[in-house]
C-alpha cells in the first residue's frame, strides 16, 4: 500500500492518445487527495510541426503548474494513471527534469491501489498552492539531430511506439509512417507485465540487453511525441541505465519532409 506519511503529493495523470475524458474519469473516482493533471495543457507546450505534438513546457511554466498541484520544497511526489504509468511517466520525467529528485511512479496505478483495498473518492481536489522552485536540467534530452546520430556513433536509439507504427504499417496521427533510420523497435508496453506493473529489474535488464543496451551504452529514446518514451526512460532507469529523451520524437521528425524515413522491421 502507498506510504502516505509526510508531505506526499499525489498526481493523477489519466490521458491516452485519441481520448479526452481523463478528467471525467478522475472526477468519477480517484485516490483520496489526488490532484488531476491535464497532460496536453500542463505537461506540454503548444504543438507545432517544428517542435512536435507535446513539446516541453518552459521551466517557469512547469513550476507554476507544480505549485498549483500543491508541490512545495521537500514534497514527495507520486504520479499515477490507469494505464500502467504510460501517461504518468511524463509527469515523473518532467518533474525530475525540472530538478525534483523524490518523484515516483505508483506501480500498477489505479488498479493496484484498488486491488490492495484502497478506496476511491469522487470530485475535484484543489490543494493549497505550493512553493517549489524548479531549475531545469535534471534529466538529459536530445535534439532531433543528436538522436539521429546515435546509431552511427555507437549509441542506441530506441523507438518506444507500437511495432506496427515503427514498421510503417499504420500511422494514426503523425504526417508520415515509419521510423528514424537506425532506430531499434522497443515498444513501451513490453516494459509491463500483467496488471500494468513494471517488469522486474532483472527482466528489464535482459530485455534491453537483447536490444543492444547495456550499462555504459549511450541511449536515446523517442516515441510519437515524447510521452510514452518517458516511460521507457523510467524502465531503463529501473535496469540501471541512464537514457536521454528526445522530446520532439516522431511527430517532429515526420513533419520535416527533408528528413529520411525507414520502414519495415
């Protein structure tokens, strides 16, 4: 069961590609005291072809949002969702990028909470404002050019999207189908086991080793727009491997018609 002792801020980040009912789900039932976080408006800047669908917000914008969520200096933050952390990991990554160190993902999210006997409450939660100060630079990031250069320089670039999107068989939202030449397919969902929990550290280590990633390897991760790639960064961290996030991801790359696209396995 979640340890609620001390100053713990719970953030509910329910979001999924193509859906807009995260807040409605939250209002119907959430962890007691959890604050709703709207991913498109609070965990991203305005979309553009040049920066992608979910560019990073400025540090100042993120700090203002974090204070609205009730985060203060010394707060412990626990993020969660109802999809195995695939959305909540964006908040985990952003707050760590902002400079916080005690930010965690509730393994298994909402389902794990209720399975353990935790109750839910309905309605909105509006906390007292916090006073946290964010500085930025707490997590490594890549530009499109830096990400593209990794495979040729001994690094590994992981594509965290579904395999069919990587192979170019379908593309539901971005301008072109396929992947960055040299990138390795590593669907984020394969970080999870039954119940939406992370696989064990040993299993994740084995998984990433099979993809060419070992301790000391320079690793970059992208997805469609830098959301589920954050989950892959978290899984790599669980395996003891630091990885850099490419925020613009495929939405940025595919919008630039001068950039090459690879297809197939």
